[in-house]
């Protein structure tokens, strides 16, 4: 992703923590957000009532919970317009039929964004949730944002210098129901010739992504290569997925004139499950290639105690099963695209190895989660671009993929 990409979707973005007056019914029944100085700067000082079409999105903070969406019409107005001797007092009104603001608690995130089409996106999230952390990172919100009873903070639309994290940015935008532009179509004909009218295996698709990536070198940087390959594969997958799904969607529409909701949900779930499965395997596939090229010994998905299968075991199962092999020379790496609570699973994998490693592509912003992971004797690994973006206590170390490979090589000397 290149700089200024966010300006393709938004004119401006503001964020604040809501007050009790704005969301607690016992303190206010006006269905309004306060017209602060920052909000007046963007919405102006209209003498009449200005209306905007808006979409409200609610994220309750649960890891796997879908957002709730409601459409409404916002009204920006001066409550003292009929009192010329008093200074103006502006409010942003939403209708009583909109339930999302009532789900919020004082201190939760309120984000008001004007999209390039002139409509508004009102994002409401539980305080300190994963999606809130992602939005703070994406829009580079300043430190004042975290303070209660403050005015809105202005979000940055300049984008990120690191084009290697494009797939993460797109994931966040898609969760906000933003349609991503410029999906890769350059290689569609080659994919159709090679794969026909069905999805290939995840390993085949990952290999195709590496072969068609425009920058090729035998001496590549593992941190950069991993993210660049994943970015490229994401674009290829979306392009091929759209090609394969269009006939099915057309067929479903023609057969279901009465709109069979169950059939539609079945198709949608199939698509979502494939996306999640492919994303996880994509990370493992590219790591597998990097470790091979790095000339380090390992086994992928080797079986250990209780039929557990650590993603990567170093130097391998043979050494792990040999009770005479030095335990300090054994290592394992779990690969999790996102953390959620699944990171706890690896504490029971490869029991001989007391201090384990976990690589993730999630931006780390929760110090509490970091402490939980560290206290369970797990060292986090991240590609360099993500490690720089993560916001965490410096005492809890995150190492880069390159550093992890150096560590493994030192054990295998």
C-alpha cells in the first residue's frame, strides 16, 4: 500500500471516548453527540439543520463476533438557534430507532468518518478491544485520544510508509464494510489456465504467488519476503475468488427468486471458512519456503505428545524423540495469523520445549495480552515491519523473523 491510500476512502476521520451524557440514557435522552470544537471545525456552523446519511457499526470487543450495522440520518444543528443572545451549542443528532449508541459505555471509542461519497461512517467499539487497537494504529491517533472527556482527535489519512502491511490494512477496512479497490487482475488468465474452475490446494496457490511475485532474488530478507508474498497472494486470491464466485452467485440468484436465506448463508459461510483456512495455511506455506532457503533443519507438523502437531519443530521429530538429544537445542515455532486466545494451545505442544516461539501477523497493541503470553514462556516473533508497528512494553521483547532464524542456526551449529 502506498501513502495517501486512505484518502481514497475518507475525507476525514475523528475519534474520541464517549461521555456518560452521550450514551447513558439516565443522564440524557436526546440521542445526540456533543458538538465539540473539533467537530464544529469539520461540520461548520450552519444556521439551519444539515442532514447526512450515515451507517453505524458496532463492535462489542469479542474476537469472533460480527459487527452490528444500522443505517440512519444524522442531523447537525444549533440547539440555541432561537436564542440569539446566547452562544451557539451544536449537537449531532441520531434517531431514537438507532440502538448502537445505547450499547456503548462511557470511555468506549466513538469514531466519526466522512467518506469520499459524502456519507458518514459512525464506528462504535468497546474500549481497549482488538478492533479499537487496530483503528488507533490505522489512523495513527495521538496519545490524547486515550484521555477521557477530551475533544475529538484527528485521525491521519496519510497511510503507512510500510507497503508491506497492505493486507492488514485491507482486512481492517473490509471489517468497516469498505470495498477495497484495485484488486489484482493481472494474473487472472494465467490462474484460469493453470487451475481451471476450482481452487487449487493452499500450497499450490502459495507457490504460484511466489513464482509470480515481481521481485525475485536468491538472497532475500526473510521479514520482507514473508509479508510481500502474503500481500501478493491476498490479491491473487481475491481476484480468482471473484472469478469463481460470480457464476455461483448468478446461479443462486436465478434459482432463488424468493431469496432462500438459508442457502445464501450456507454459501457465505463456505466462502468465509475458505478465506480463514487459506489465510492460515498461507503463512505456514511461506514460512516453510523461507526455512528451506535458510538451510535450517526442521519438520512441519510433526506429531509429538498426545498427538499434538507443532507447526514447526527444530531440528526435527527424530531429535525430539531422542531422549539423549540436548533439550536446550530443541525449538518450536507456532504460526498464528491472529492471536485471539488460540495462542494458549501451544503451551501444551512439544512438552520437552519449555520456552516456545510464536509468530503472528497481528499488530500487538494490548500490553495485557503481551504479559499473558510472556508469562506463559512464549516469545513472540513478527516480521520487522509489524514489530515496528506494535505498541507494547519494551520489557516484553518481540523478535523479528530474521532474528529467530539466526537463533535457530546458532542452535544447529
